[in-house]
């Protein structure tokens, strides 16, 4: 058990509260469609990049809370209790040959199979003259894999039954979520909001299945998988933030150009020099 500074506990409580406050603020406009506050919030959440910023904030808060519990390893902490309960459950599940075979297959598909799929998808995007999307997809997935390895070394949380092999956060979960999420972002840009939400949910489910398979194989704790989802959410949000920000900057540029054209047609100096006509006098003449 690692002794953390006292302010860690305070920050942990603040992150937990921040997480739930954000969720309330996000879902309030969906429940309350009449109050002025809900309408203001709905307008703010509709701004470019707001959804990505929300998930980045939620992911960071979740990562800190889970990491704090994992590093302290106090038996009474919620994450520690969940780790033990999940470990007991997957141990009994792994005794079934069919479940273990399915876990082995899923682990392979989201490991070596995922690497092959990322390479194939990158080449397909580049071959269809979508070089920017190919670069985004390759950079996002490769950097997610590198980030997972870096965080494992930083946190140094051992895998189940090991002292020198680290597993926090789960690399399979992290990279699967980022790769699947980036594919949705690239291929479903013209889809409806509801369709994109369903596809992102499927990407999330695939990442959770990948993490669950690793738990059944005995190489990850539940906290590793939760951290993998949290980091993957942050990384995916960061890599998909460019599109909404570009749209926002485009709106600002259009507004600026419109103002420039207005000033060019009616310069302030000319407007001030024009005589002010009295309406009554002009009508009398």
C-alpha cells in the first residue's frame, strides 16, 4: 500500500463530485425542456467541441479517482472491493472451457488482430485519397498504444499474480476504444447524431469486451479495465476535438469576413462624415 499525501484524498473527493455534477449538467436539458437554465445549458452543450470536452473531463476525473484507490490499495475502498469481487467472478467463469476460449479469441482479435486491422484501415484510407483521415487514425491508435505503455510504467501497478509486470491501465481496452472510436468519427461524419451515438456505444462495448477477456485470462484487474476506458475516452476526445474546433473557427472566420465586407462598403470615417438629414425637413422639401 502506497502512502499518498493528504491532499490526494481531498482531490479525490473533488473529482468524484465534479464527475457527478458534470453528468447532472449534461442530462438536465434532456429532462427539463422548459426552464431558462436548461435552455441555456442546451445551447452551451450544442457548441462545437462541447461533447468532446465533456468526455475528456469525465475521463480525467475517473482516472484520478481509480488511480488514487489503486495506489493506496486500502481494502475498504470501493475500487479495491470491486477488484476482489470481479476477480472471484472471472476466476469461476474461466473454469468453463467455452468462456475461456471466447476470451482467448477476443483477446487475440483486439491484440494482434487489432494491429492488423489498424494497418489495413490506414492503407485503405490512404488508398482512397483520404490521407488526412489515415494520418489521424494511425497517429491516434499508435499514440494510444504508446500512452498505455507509459502510464503502466508510471503507475507501476502489478498485474494479478505478478510483481514485476504492470497492467494499469489495460492497453487492450485503451487502444480498442480509441481505434474503434476514431473509425466511427471518420466514417460516420455524415450520419445522424443518433446513429453516431449508437456506433460510439458499440465501440465502447467492444472495448469493454476486450477488457473483460483480459480479466478472464487473469492478466488484468477490473480497475485496469476501468482506467483503460477512462484514458481511451480522454484520448479519443482529444483526437476528435479538431473537427468541431475547425467548425467553430470557420464560423468565427465567416463572421469576421462579413464584418470586414461591411466596413469596406461603409467605412466608419465615411459614415461619420455623411450629413445627418432631418426627416421632417426633407419631407417638407
